[in-house]
C-alpha cells in the first residue's frame, strides 16, 4: 500500500516537474496577499511593520527575516520581512499554495514577536546548529497552516517547490518540512 501511495505522489510530482508556468503573480498582488493573510489570520500582528523583500536562492522561495537594524528594538517595534524568490514572479505556485506558505511564514513572525533579543539569539543559534530542532520547528509551523484548513494549498506548494530542487535539496526539504504524504496523514488523523 505504501508503494502505491508513493507511486501516485511520484506521478503527481512528475507532472508538476514540467514547470507549468501558466500562473504568474505580480509583486503588487503578492503584497496584497501578504496584507490579507496578516489581516485575516493574524490580527495580533496588525501593528507589525511587515515588508516584502527579494530573496536570492536556489532552494528557498519564501522565508521570513528581521531587518538587522531593528533587531535591538522591542519585538513589536522591529521591522519584519517576507522574502520572496524572483522565481515566484516568473512561474508562480497556485493562489492556494501562496496562501498556505504565507500562513507558514507569517507564523514565524508571530513566534519572533514573543522573543526578546536574548531569546531570539538563542533561537537563531539553535535553529542553525541543531537539525532536529530546525525540522521540529518548521513542522510545527507547517501545522499552523494545516490547523487553519490549508492542507491542499500546502501540498500544492510543496509539489511546486520540489520541481525546482536537485536531489540533495529535495531530500533536505522532505526531512525538514511536511511532505504531501505527511500532510495527507496529518489531515486523516486530525479531523
């Protein structure tokens, strides 16, 4: 049975690997999506300064950051960013996928505002050097999107990401984040 499930995902992910670029989102549309996600799902972040920035990476397409010049401020006074890879504008994931990954990313910011500078430094060091902690934290953040009903979008996003990765990058992503198979398992066991 596991083999059958794996083969079906392999077929779907192979179909995605054709780089279907029929969907393209503009920077303005993505800024609006970030604002809408923040407004609809994170009302506690309404006063947070959140910018969209360019990300240059071969394997990361969305991530969050804290503007370094503001890191010494109190958590609510820092400037946070959602970094977006240029490839997203050339060949976008679906709208559902973008919503799901934005929930994941903005969930990180919600975590960061709970941390003073010392806690943030400890978190960053542990995240960088402890691979089990890193994976556990990212999977917990995936669950934020799943708990809000964005399983299909998160699966779509993962399939979209997988098409751009080499084998080593794909192996790492599948270890750190929920895979489509694990998302299905989570949904089945968390009705």
